[in-house]
């Protein structure tokens, strides 16, 4: 039976979905949509024991978040979702704060450039620049975890692949929350889960993906990491809900990563919706998922 908390989250999502169709961008409402997203996120103030500080991370706007028990020697580089066109540190501050508390390490949230003004590969370049900045500031790669949700999860993989190809040492762990890794939108769950998903639809993804790709082939590996060579990437945790049209993105990603000998953990959470972890203020399963992420990160970052 669906809990009252999950029902509330679903109803909030159904309202939000009506306002996030790609046609809204064509009507010139992108700035308005971003402002609405920021306003909703602002309803959850930071706990009093959390500090946050803006920083320039290799030329990219970012923010440090840390709690009183956060390690100074390890870090989560967080890449927010939002279909590469919306979202920010502001919209994901509550989730990042909770991750910092559970993992007991600092979080660097990144305001990478957004489409359509900054289409692919701008976001990948910014994420890679922030990772190089962390290395340049003395962080050992084995003490860095890269975490992202939805589009940000695809970006976490794309940045890692970029670093591998450029010969940089890789992070100690990657966490993908409801990852969008196939901008060609070919997963069977796009149809089989269409009636269950209150947030995402195939039409929506195709529209936002077109804005981000700006004419690039959706099978391009750094835009759609499902089609990339995944060999030698760090240990990978994937969390996805069973009620998501993006379910097959996660399943196929886990299969491809495992086939490339990547230490891969796939968690399919019954009845959960897209990036349910962001509903932690009201949803017990969100808090449980964040706790599991914290354990994974702590287990894979070297002391």
C-alpha cells in the first residue's frame, strides 16, 4: 500500500510536471520555471549547524556545504539534475546538506552552465573543471565521490570518462540517483512505466534533450554515457525507483558497467518515483536512501 507521504510527493510531482513540459521553454518561460524551482527549494531552510560558502571552482560557480562533523580531507562533488536546463545549488541544497551529514564529509555543489544558452558539452566541461580544481587544491582522488541525480548523474559519468581520457586519476566512488544516461530515450520503461511516473515522460525528455544536444547525436557517449566505454570507472552505486520511466536507463547502465568489470551496486526501490531522495523532508524512504548513500561513500573513500 502506498504511504500517505508518498501520495503527497506524487501529487506535488503531478502539479510540477504540468509546468515543466518543453513547450514552456518555447513560450519563453524558462527563466520563470527556474525561479519557481528555486522558490520551492527555498521552503526548506538549512539546519543551523550547516555552513555554506560560495566558491569559484576552476572558473565554475559552486558552493561548499559542511556540517560540524564533516571531514576536511574528503569531498562529494554534487551535480544537480534538471534536464541540463534548470536546477542549481539552490534547488538541491537540502539534499546536499543531508548527504554531507550522512557521509560526514564536505559537499561541493556545482552551478554548471545550463542549456539552451550553454548546450552540450558545456556542462561536461564545467564538471571536469571542478574535479581538476579539487585535485589542484590537494584533494586525493580516492577521497572524492561524484554524486548526481537525473541529468546530473549522467554528467557525473561523463565527467569521469573525460578525466579518464585526459589521463587524470579518478574519484573513489560515483553515485547515480535516477540517472538519465540515454538521451536517445530508448528504454522499454519509457512506455511500460508511463502510467506510473508522475514526473518524467518520454515527450519531456526528448524536448529537454533536444535543447541540450543542440544538434549533436543523442548517442554521443559524453552526452549519453550509456553508450560510453565504462572500463576502469570507480565503484558505482545506482538508485532508481520502480515507478520511473527511467528505470531501464539504470538497469542497462548497471549491466554495461558490470560487463566492463566495474564494481556496481544497483538498488531498485519499490514504488519510488524520480529522485525521491529530494523528498527527504516528508518521505521516510528518501531519508533511508540517503543513509545508504552515506554508507556507500564512506566505505569507498580511503581513510
